[in-house]
């Protein structure tokens, strides 16, 4: 069996997983050195080298990152971990580890994991949507990540919320510089800010479950906005499966309340796309990074 290492480079932790075929054989994590690019490189290299010593074998390395590697100059762009921006992360890791390294956006890794051996295994077309601190996505067609000339396939969070109305509230500026991006509605911080109840996303959901009317209204509005955002994806891609990940994907009500709302906006008399929670949960990103290399 081929040994593959996946690395999830997160804002607070760096995690490594070792896959022997499809079997997990190792998992370790260390804190992310905040704002320190050389220390981040050293932490990733240390995880790989330590794992190989422990297992007594050398493996391939895939890394899921916040942001993406520019196809124009090879350096990192669009990252909320700003110490990565403008750096040759792939080249630097390849020099440190003395082997080829593959990079992909963390949402792409999530989608690849769930399409490979997760909730959407066997589906020909999969959209993986992250609903967490941010809102991102990835597209997998016939088991392969869909890329493009700008390396931004699946970035639905930076489209405007479709079919907007006054009920969606006042415009809000996204960190990207545009107004009313989907991320400002469907990310955890976005939902909390727009609800104006002084609660974070977890508290909002618990309040709604406890029957608090204002929180229930906020949750119903969130489901409607999510349905509209996903309907635009279905109209464009018509995926067999949409898999939800990120902290907000754990709200079970989404899988009950969102599907009936889709048909109002999908250009079809019936919606056959399945909406599913991630099988691997928080582990999907790091597993998908390992899947960047074939078994």
C-alpha cells in the first residue's frame, strides 16, 4: 500500500494524518505559529519527519491551506493567514522535505475527501460547501478536483447572495471589499452579526432549539438564505450531491428544512440533488489533503 500524508494548515492548529491505502495509521497536531512563516514551514516539516520516523516509511505529502496557490506566479493568494500571502509555500516545502508536495485550498480538500470515501462516495459530481468561520467550497467531478485558470473554482462564498430582498437586512461589507457576499450571511460570524441578538452562532442555534422566537426567526432566515445560495450552485453545476462541512453544518435542522426550499429557486420541477452532512466531519480537510495523491 502507498503511504500518504495529509496536512491541514489551519489558523490555530496544523494537523497531519497518515493513510495506508484508506486506513488511518497516524494522526498528530501542533499549534500553528501565529504570523510566523518560517516557523510554520518548520512545524509542517517536523510533523512529516516525525511521522516517518514513527512509521518507518516515507510517504507522499499533500497540504490543505487557507487560500490558494496562484497559477500565475506560484505564490499564495487569498489567504486569511496573511503570513502565507506572497510566499512560495510549495517550493519551500519541497526543498525542506526533498520531494514533490501538492497544495490545495482547504475547502477543495474537504470536497475531495467526501467525494472519495465520505458522504458522496461514488457520486459523479459533488459540491462541498464549508459553513464555518468562513464560507468556501470545492467541486469534484468523476473523482477529480475541478480547477481553473484562476485557481478559485468553488468560491461561492464571494458571490452575492441571490434573490436578495429587504428581509435580508442592511448591506454589509465583506472583507474582500464587496457588499453582501454569501459569506457575510452564511458564515458563523456573518449569521451572528446579521441576527443582531448579541449571540454567537452556537448560542443562536441553542436558543432556537430552546424555542426562543427571535432565534427561531434568525434560523429560519438562515435556512432560506442557504437554500437560495445552494440553488444558484445547482442551477450552474447540477451536482448529484452537496455535502456540508464546517461548524454550522452540524445543525441537523438544515437537512430537514433546506431541501424543500430549494425547488422555489432551482430551474426544475423537482430537485434530485442530495444534501448531506460530511461523513468525516472535522477530519475531512486533512483526509482530503492526503487524497491529493492517488493510493
